[in-house]
């Protein structure tokens, strides 16, 4: 563990000296594409043994071993000339007709850039990266943990923080939705791939033969429109043993809503669609007039309802604004409740996504094919000893244990309550229902305080009257 940790620290320290790397987002992008090349090289060694007649899509002179693995090889201006004028053009224009692996490379490098300018520093970085053996189960396991740390760092990289959903949140949603081997799983705004990798780990427990492994590979899919999270996601999936493309560069909102048919539908959707943002002008025109809005989260919710198969299941992260919003939001919620059974809303405490955003968020779980009759709400409290989540005290999967226990045998309690469809319609599809149990407790406390204050006031009055009477 300490060796890889020190290697990553060395890479960071070296990159900070390079004038071309400006800020955390660029440093992470630079580091990850270089790590991708090393991971790909190590995976190719594996594929030569595990895949029949494997043929590398990369020309020999552009392979990691040819230009990077020799620690006394190309350096300085000569190395930078090779990277910028030969390697990148070759990888961006790679022939994708021969192998599935070529498609991965093409998608990764299509919008990836080399920010480093100093060839000597560049050589130092690749020498550090070459120390990691991604075919070693120990190194790979250790690096998976470090990669999680790299993803968390995006939270402090300005707006790039939108790409990271806390691991505990993705794991809880996947555990509750429970995707099965053979079911198609989609994240339409997959970011760095948290839901996809959690799903892989979840379903992999059901695998007992090579055919099942291929079934898993064909079942998990994601779409991401921005280059940095796409690069991170692709690398993340390779670290999880995915040998073929599973994440597509693109924006599902730019395809006409009416063009999504049966062939596009999936069994499971797991997603944290970007909220607080707006889409480009004209994107909303791809949707029916009643759903037209520029707000990204609203459009994705409408799309998720559309692409779920009958009896399909979804777990989605959405902000409070979706629950109480009016206009288009009301119409989308009406669509959701009429076509799906929105059976559970978990109301998360503040700052789960801190420091990226302090917006209150909710986890919505719904199944398609039956109308909603009632909704169970659970207001997740802060765990004992924690008054607020932050970078030093993040949310942990164990904090969901009480909710998991309640999930199996649902009953009203201090944190859980049930709301009927009639109540929801009475509020014009406003789903922002407060915890009535907390309200009752607050009212009881308020009454007790009033009575106590009144009693104190009476005692004070009696004492004053007694003093006054002594004067006569």
C-alpha cells in the first residue's frame, strides 16, 4: 500500500512543477490518461493469454513498452515532440474497425489533451507510473482504493466535483435496487462510473463461469458527455475487469424522446443526473411540450421513466427542488406517479455532497408498470457523534444500516412515514412532505416549554405578591 501511495504522491509533486498543468482538474486528467496507457499495456499482456487470437490495435512504436517503459529512454524536448506530434494523433485516429479495444482508446483520446510541457518532468512521471504492475492482484486492489481517492479529489476541483457521487450513496442504491445477472443496467449520466462499478461488484458475486462474465460485460452501460469524467470512467471500468467498451461519449438528452423505443429500454437505471445545471438551447425541443425545460435533472427524470422496461427498477438521486417544484416539474412528477410505483423516498441529511454542494438531496426508488398508491418516506438522521458531514467525516455505508433493516419490514417510526396518493394529489403533486413525527415531537416540546415557562412565571408572581403584602 505504502509503495503505490508514495508513487501517486510523487506523480502529484512532479506535475505541480510543470508550467503547463493548471489546477487540480488538469492534473487529474493528465495523470489518468497516462495511467490509462499503463493499465492498457498491462491488460494487453493478460488479453494475449485470455482472448483467442488477440491483436493489439496500437502500433508497436506507440505502445507503452516502446516509449515509456525504458527509464532511460526518450526525454526532454524529444519526448514532448513524440507525445504531441506522433502519439496523440495516432491514438485519436486509431482504426476502430479491427478490435473492440480500439474503440476504447479512440473514445478516451478523442477529447483528451497533454498538458505537460517539460519533457524531463514528463519522463519522471512515466518512470513513477511504470513502477505499478496492474497485473498484480495486490497492486490492482491497492490502486482501486487510491483511484477512489483521486475521484474524491474532484470535489475540490471546482465544477468538476459534479462528477463524484459518494461511494456510500451509490452502494446503498445498488444494494436496494439489487441488479441481477442478465439484467441490463444503465446510468444515462454516468460521470466517473460509480454506479457502474458498484453494479459490477454487486452482480459479480452471482458469477460462476466465463459465460456469465461475458453476460455481465454486455449488460452494464453508461453514457457521459464530458471528456474528463468519461476518461475517468473508462479507466475505472478497466480496473474492474471490463475489456470492451461500456461507456459511450454523448448526451442522451440530444436524441428525440420519441425515438427511444423498446430496443433502448433497460431493466435497471441507477443515476445521479446533474442538478442545478441547464442544457444548451434547443435540447428541450427533443421532449414533448409538457416536459420542455432547460433544467438537466428534470429532463433526465422524464427520460429515465421512458427508457425503463415494464417491471424495470430505478434508483435516482434528485434535489429537494424536484420534490416541491411546480410547472414542468409537476407534470413530470404526475407522469412518474402514473406510470411507475414511486415506493420510497430517502431524505438525506445536509452536506452529503459537501463540499461540492450543500443542496439537500433525496434518493427516489421506483418500479415501472404500476401506478403509485402511496410513498414511504425515510428521513435519514445524522449518525451518533456526527453533527455534519464533511471531507473529514464523509457519509459511510454503515450509516445506512438502520434504513436497510427498516426496508425489509416497513413500519412508521421516528424517521419513517407513509403518504397516500390522495394526499399527494391534494398538494398538486408536491412531494416535499416533512417528517410528521419530528413535527409532533417539536409541538410536544413547544407545549412543555410553554407550561414550564408559565409555571415559572406564576411562581415569580406569587413571590412578588408576597413581598408587596409585607409592605402593608
